[in-house]
C-alpha cells in the first residue's frame, strides 16, 4: 500500500473516533451523526394508488411533441397518475350549449402518447372539473372575461337554478355526457372530482362555488350544495351505460385549514366517495416548512380512517418549490396523513414561473425542455414503487432523518425513502428486519448536482446522507 495513502487512512480513522471528519478541502469538520432505521414489514398501513401530476392547464405545451419527453415524464419518473381537467363544452367563457362538440384534443394527444411511452398502458387518470359550462352557471360564464372588473353582482358563480331549484340533475347529466365524450376519444378516467376547489373563487381562471351545505353564503352569493351535486352525479353515473365507471373523490378543497375538509364531509353521503381529496394551499408563507401541515394532515387522516376511506392529496406546489422540501412534504403526507395518492400540480409548465416538474420553453414541438429539481423529489418515491404497494413501519432513531417504507404486493421487494432534514450530515444504518433480499441499491440526491445517482453503500452497509439529501434504497430478490 502507498505509504501516503496508509497515513491518510490512519489519520481519517483517528479524527472520526474523535468526532471529527476531514472535508474535501483538507479542513476538519464534525463527523456524521450515526443513526439507525428499523423496518418492520408486519406493521402495515395504506395501499398506494400512486404518485402523479397534472396537465389540466398548459397541455398544449406537450400535446404536439414527438420527442423523448413522454419517456421522461411517464416512464423514467415512475409517475402513475395524470390529472386532467374536464373541459368538455367549456373551452370558452360563454356561448356553449349542450350540443357544443368535444374540443379537448390536447388532453387526448397527451394520454395517447403517454400510453404509447408506457407500452400501451395509459397512466391512471384523475379528471377534475374547474367549472361546469357557462350554460349551467348562475353568472352565465366559466370565469369573468378579461378586464371585466368584478364580473358583475355574481362574479364567482355557482350552479344555475331552474324554477327556483338548483339544477343538480342537469349538472349530473353534463358529467355523464362528458365522460362519454372523453371515452369516445380513448380517455377513460379512473377517478373524477366533480369540482376543483369548491371553496375558492378567483377571476384568473375557471371556478365554481359549492357550499358545504345548500344555501351557504360564499363570496356574497348563496351557493348550491356540494353534497346534493355529489349525490346527483353518483346516481347518474350508476344509471348510465358507461363501460367504465370512475371512482369519485372529493371534496378537493383548496386546503384544509379551519377543518374545511371535515365541514364538507359532514354534508356528504360518504358511501358515494372512493377517497377523500384535498389540496394543500392556505399557508401565509410562500414555501412553508413541510411540518407546518402536520396537524391538519393528522386530523384529516383520522377522519378518513373513521370513514373507512383512503385520502388523496390532489394538488399542490408553492410559488418557489424546492426539491428537498417537496420530498419532505410527500413523506409527511404519506406518514402523517397516510395518503394513498400524492399528485403534484404542474407536470409541465412554461418558463415563467418555472414551477413544473419539467419546464417547456414554448408550444413549438421542437422547443427545449428542462427537468427541474422537483421532478427528482417525486421520482424518489414513484420510480421504485407502484400502485398496490403497501406502506410499512420504518422507525428512525434520529428525529432529523425521516423514513417511509413500502413493500410490493408479492412481498418480494422493499423500497425505503430516507430524508435528512438536518443541517448536519448523517450516517444511517438500516435494519430491514426479517425481510429477505438479494440486492441492495441506493439512489441519492444531494447538493447542487447529484440527482437520483446510483451510489454504493458504505462498507458496513450503511448509507451516507449529506445535509438535506434524499436517498431511496431498494431491496430486491
């Protein structure tokens, strides 16, 4: 052995024993703190529906492309779910009728190309309505037109009334016709949400207010009831001739502050829901600490467990997302709320703001695209799990090291995701318990450039976690 190398190793061992470490620049820093993560595959939790993102808006940036971006988005990422908007008959603010033809060709092309990239199988589809068409709105428009000011005395809009009663049956009929029209184009949702954010109005995009109970006052108007609408849509779908009937999730509120999810649930027939869905907006901060959500997550998780329902986080991205905080939030949703599905907001987006998992420069089919750091945050969970995997117990001896573990349906594969939330580096030993495996692989993201890089375990089988890093460990036969 080279004498200089030998002395270097002796010095390294000496300073490690003293609680110090040699940094790359030759200085001395604190040694990594050792931790232990123990996995117990007999402690089971929720079954995954999967991870995903949305092209409800900006689908035209993606639909005409024929390059490898579909491989990047729908295969390499491991994403399982694509969230679409139900834009049937409401592509314009006004002047649509019940006979307006289908026009959402962008969504059709995206689904077709995603399926082709995945070997013929499309991703699971969640379809949400941002607004019914104008002819079913109390204000006669899906959103106020540009430069219209307040939009009149009823800017937000709710469901229209006929003869003094809200037109729930017409709304339900529109939903059935929507599903038939999309199915005729090969787009068959697995899940639907009858209204995106029923508790929220903005003049910047399509909205429709539905109260937790009929007649609730919101934005200065009396609103139709979300529960009555759910009942009408559920029964209309059940009575329809649809070859494939989607599962309904809801109420898909803007967030869950002030127990808003539970307030909506109180007015619903929960037997008509296949999952409790919500978003995560509502913090006063641009990019809140992920642990800020834990109290509300725990409350919604308990409400779902009491109802015997799974939970879906169906939309979120802050104005300034980061890779690590995104992964941290996914971990909390999985382990605190026990979500079965986590759906990021922008699968793709334009350069301003650059909040999508992938940024696409323009609608030109040949325009460049950029894979953003948030893509890797989702990939750490999605790439090495699949729908049907079950979350199992993973306990960390260090509060700064967060862990979530998942076992395949056949019991043959185990995936563990670790996050070091500390400003210090950590060395983590993993005990997979009685789980038998043949191969361990580690994929880590850290610093400015390491992104799901395949790294070797330490000599003793432990994994090195730099500050604010993510590592996915896969145990396979």
